[in-house]
C-alpha cells in the first residue's frame, strides 16, 4: 500500500490552488484529482485504508501526496496526521494575514455567501473567525511542531510567489526531492489581481444569482472547482470588484495589524525571517 510522502496543510487563500497545479503538472509527483482529500478534518470517520487508496497508482513516483488547506486550522489534524504518517514532509503556504483575510472575504462574495462590506463582515461573529483564524499562523504551526520536526515543515511565503513564480516552484520541487529544473505551465499565469469591491447593488445581484445556482444539485457539487478556474474568477471579479482598490478602511487596517502583529513576530522566530518587515514595511 502506497503512502503519501508529503501533505499540504494550508493556508487557505495563500496560492494553494496555484501550488496544487504545479504539483499536478510535475511528472515525478502524484497528487489525486480535485486538490483536497479532507480526510483528517472532515472525513476522519473513514478508515486509513480508504485514505491510502486515494494514492493508488500503477506508475512509480518520487513524491506522492495531497493538499488540503483546511488541515492548518483543524486542531485535531496534527495528531491525526502524525499517528499514521510521522515521517512525511508538510507544505505550508502563508501570506500577509490581512491580505489573506480580504481574499477570503472576496471569495465569499463571489460564492454568494453574503454581500457585506469587508468592515461589516468582520463585525459579524458568523464571518469574523473565517477571516481571522486561518491567519493565526504562529498558533497553528506550534501545534504541528508538537509532533513534527521543524525541518519537516516547508514554509512557503506567498509574497515570494508573486515576486518570482519560477523560483517559488523550484523551492517546492527541491523540498520534495524531485527534479527542480522542471518549469510548470502555471508559472506564467497571474497569481493575484489585487482588487477591491464595487457597488453593493452589483454584489447583491451576484448573491441573488448565486442563490439561484446553489439550488441546482450539480452546481453545488462542482462550485469550488468552478470558482478555482481562472477565467471564472476573473469574470466575477470584473463584475464585483474595482482594480487596485483594497477597500480596507484605515481603522480596520490598524485593528488587523494589531491583531496579527504577535503572530507575525512569533512566526519570525520560527522561520528566521522578519515577517513584520516583509508584510507591513513594504
């Protein structure tokens, strides 16, 4: 029975779909179709045999694994992962937690979850944890370090992906022990468009349209896959968002920096990089 040699654990809205496509393209890497297996967080009622069956393949690969961004925030996942795979490599992509929170907010608007402004969404207990908790990287990594050695966790910085996609992909491949000279096609594609919100009328209309689509069974089943397609995202963005407007009020920005500053400082001590400077002194 083949077992994974690596698992991607997060973070959501940190280029994980882009990373998945890089992994999928490489001839030395096997990763199941559909990106997220979600065994350790949402399907743990199934057996480990069911999980390992996801990786059955007749071809020999140098690296086998999966990428489920939700593993990072699930408090039970580190112990569950370690119990059956103590020697694997973990991949974790992180980005400015404020940018990540805003990206998650935009994703919700695209999906028709709500049509609130970013500030209003942060004030709601229903949505605030979804935007804040995944960005508490230091807390999440500490849980994994209780089980895994530091050198088993490859921490990738999203801002470096934006700066040099080819070098970013090379680092991923090197950490997995596969040919790092391979240049995947996804390297030439845009990672982030950097957009903010348009009028509430348009957002309300998008929510109404998505509500109608959500009543269709096949759409509910394939919604996440559809929204990960670049041209679908770009179309929705052009309808909902303005170019080059982050739409975050200064008071909200200050509050979020205060909330995330201890996390960035703690993270810096783990990865030996000044994340406060990388994220907020640009």
